[in-house]
C-alpha cells in the first residue's frame, strides 16, 4: 500500500460581530487579527482567537 501525501489544513472559523454570519479560512496567519467579513464587508478584530 502506497503512502499518500496529504496536508492537514487548519481551518479558522470566524463569526462576524456585525452581521453574525460565519466564514472559514484555511491556514489563516495567527498574527493577522483584523479581517473583513466576506458577507457584509465590515472589519472585525479577532485578537482573542489564538
Ligand atoms: Zn459581516
């Protein structure tokens, strides 16, 4: 049986404080704490995520 390569992608789940919707970013850089919500475009700060 061959060994297949695979990557474990760490998914970061964000919820928007403005519109309340969720989105997910794979392998998001932990030093980045300000994200624009893809739903409503508002800036959110996730300093407490990591
Ligand atoms: Zn939003």
